[in-house]
C-alpha cells in the first residue's frame, strides 16, 4: 500500500465549477500537508500549505485536512481555464522528506 | 522568491553516455533533492542531501549518483545512460522545519 493515494483523474469540469481534489494517507505521523500545482512541462509550484488539521483559504482555493480520517482535500471555487494543471498532494512528518501523491490532472473547459 | 535553477530544460543523449544534470538554489537551503517523474508513477526520490558532501539514497538510486561540493549546487550523474532513464528530472530544495520543497523547472531527458 502506498503511503499517499491520489485519484489520477483525469478530471474535466466546465468553467465556473467547484472542483474537489482529494488524497488519503496511511501514516498518522504526517503533520505537514501541501498542495502543489504543476503546469505542463514545468516544475511543481507550492499552492497551499497546512499544518495539522483544519482549513486554510487563499482566494479561490481552500485546503482541508482531516487527520482523524487521514484525508486531505483541495477545493477550487469558480474554476478558470488557467487552473488546468496537474495537482499533487504532499505531506511529511517534519523530517525533511515529502511523500507525494501521483497527481490529478485537471482540465477546466471554457 | 526562492529560485531553483536546472541547467538544461531538454537533453538528448545516447545509450552509454555519462550525463550530468546540474541544479543550483539561491536560498541557502540545507536540503536538496533529485526526483524523476513518470506518467502514472508520480514523483520518485532518487537521492537527497542534507548538507555539503552528504548524500542519502532515495527510493530509486540504482544507476544514479550525486555530488554536492557546494551548498548551493547539487548534481545528478547518470554513469552510463540507458533508455529506461528517459524521464523528467526535477530538482528541489528546502530549508528550516516546514519541509516545503521548492522545485526547478525540470529537465526532460531522452536517452536514445
């Protein structure tokens, strides 16, 4: 079993839709949770960072962590074509190494 | 802004060649990482380094080596390139305790 599971998609939504991206994990020691966005043929860039459980909002993006269920989510409101990318979840225990999901490819159709 | 620079965006090499991929970061980060990224497999850690001249094997070190002679620079070496090393290679760096990694733009390597 992988430490981090992420549905690879692909996911296609119309412009303006609410998008929900999710990851599950098995290691209860994870306490730092991140979402990266990767455009085609580019490196991943940090989108959201959360420590421990709870929600964090940044503009149209909301990151949610439920440690009791070992489940994290990224919500994108009013999705735009420019949101079309692969989204990677990542998490760590605080010991320098990150564990990544395989990524979900999202396409927002104008 | 953190900047992680990879020396090449695209490389084409022949089987058996020795290949050097260079990565430089400008934030005085202690930690540097090399990953490869393949469709359906996600990011896989090849090697990482916590300090100058220190290196640790990741999940898939076979066929690779690394060098970290200066804090800002971390090199990945393919001693004898093979076709199954055709991939996207990503360098990252991190510092402090929050484990956020900052990535370069990637090097797309084709081995023919």
